[in-house]
C-alpha cells in the first residue's frame, strides 16, 4: 500500500471540502496517507478538521490529518495540492453581477465570463500565483489540482507562468449529461459523452448508449422537439445551430455569449447559497455533538481529484472524462496559448490530454472568440493593469457599451483593489 501527502487549500469550504473527505476516506488505496487542511478562516477550518477526524475514524482509514492556517507549513513534502479557494466568494460575486446590471449590461451569471469573469480573475489569479511560487520552492514536483473559478483563466495563467504540473477539474460534463438524459428520458449513468471545448463551454461531440454504443443524437434531436420549451432553451437553440449539445447549462454557456441573457438573467442564487451554508453548518454541528452519525457521508462523489491522485500514485492509466489543461494543440484548431477542457489520461507519468484533433469549424470559431478575452484577462490579472482590464472588457462580447465598460470598471476596481496586484 502506497501513501502520499495531500494538501487541501480552501479546506474551510463546507461543501467542497466535504467532497474531498468523502472520496478520500472511502478510498482504500489512500489509507495511511496524510491530509493537510489549510484555510485562513480558523473557525471553519476547525469544524472541517473535526469532521475529517470523525469520518476518518468511522471509515477506519487511518489517515493522518493535519490543520494549519499557514499554507507554507503544509506544503513541505506534499505530492498533491488540491485548491478550492475563493476570496469572499458570494459577497464579491454579488457585486460582479449587480454592478454591470446597473449600467445596462445583460449577463446571466457573472463568474467565468463577462465582467464578472474578469474580476474573478483579477482577484484570484494573484493569490493562485502566490501558492504556485510556494510550491515551486517547497514541493516543486507536486501536482496542482484546481477547482477554483474561473478555471480556464487560472490554468491559462499557470500554463504561461509556471512549470508546476497543473490540471483543472470540473463536474460540468456530468451536469451536461444530466440535462441530455432528462430530455432522452434515460438514466444518465447509461449515457456516454465525448466532450471538448472550454470550461463551462464544452461541446458533446458524441452521445452514445454505454451498453449498445448506439448514437443517441438522432433520438435527442427528435425528443427535444416536444420537450418542455422552458428547459435549457439557449442550449437547445445552440445545438440546432451548431450541431452539438453545449455543456453545462444555459447560465454557464451564456457567460460567453452576447445573447447569453436569453437563457436567463437571474444570476446565482445568493440567498439560497447563504441558507445552504447555515443549514450545512447546523448539520455538521449536530454530527460533531453526536446527534447524528457520519456513515451516510462515506460514499463517493462525482469529483475526480482522488481518481487523479490514485491514478498517478498507482500508475493506473485512468481515463478521466474531462480536465482543463493548457492547450498546446490538444484541440488543433484552437490557439495553443489557451486553456481547454478535454478528456485526459492519467498515470505515473502525469496528466496526458487526449488529442481531439479539430472541433467542428463553426464551434471552433465560436470558442476562438473567447480566446482573446481570456488571454487579455490573464494579462490584466498578472500585471495588475487597469488599462488591460478595460481592453479585456472591450473585446468581450458580453459588453455592449464603452461607457458602461468604463463605469463598471471604476466601481469594481475600487471594490477589488485590495486583491489586485502585479504577480509576475
């Protein structure tokens, strides 16, 4: 049995942190390993540490669990670093969404594209680069497994400015498969999809029955005609126009499109998120007090971080449905200097993007519109440049007014100023 050291940065996240716990403590191949929890929120960190200890004991995983607010202390000797940080996530995200609206910008989510995607990048990439510089010093051979948004821009920045081995992981491909299964009236686990593109803007190149290998696209196109017209209207229009189903959901793909608001302008459910966090904290408090057990939590999730870890550790040659990687021609007709999402193979030699070849021409052209936006936003973020940030806004198809771009830039810049700085 091999053991390793995994560092989880952003371990105070009561949702994502729990996903890592569930997957790690139910993975017998990692029994006896070390899990080091890092977060600057000591209260949440302590709660998640206690939950980890309880789940570890219940599972009999014999994992050594550490906690610290000092990431450098944790990084020494690490082989894998799982990252899920977000700076004042909902508070700042709400500004990212509401301020552009005030100036007439019609957008749908404000996280990975449009002005929200830009400011997520401006404040997050400098902190990510700090972590990476620490890794280069303290654990230069470790793998960086990223879950923070905006994934495409973070992985693009790392591809340009670091030699640390990195991959972004996202369950969006399963969200898209779920939507397709709903229209088909099938169990989603019986459907196999082959997807490629950008994070939150993947395209299902193939949709097949796992058992029979039957092409399910004809059935999808036929059943879609009579399906609830209120379900994913934008995704369905895009499939009709471009020939492939875009993933993962109208709000996500809409972030990259000038007409994305047609899929809904409701934005993220901030009130629901706050309520969820109150309830989950109450649930964990009850479990730690012994009012509930943790046995029901000890089941695997659809996240893939632990699959990547064990594939590398045990040379499994595992197929992972999607990973965000620095392109370098994994998708031949998209720029090499871009982060793309493609299937990956993972073994002891590392993370190997599956070379897709060319996307359908029209889809490649649609994705290429985003290439310049994402490249410019990374330039702005790593240089801490307001001038470049304005340029990034003005080449983004979501922006429809120069006056609006200038005004929202002024407001959001002041709000995010504590986090924006040159980091290269």
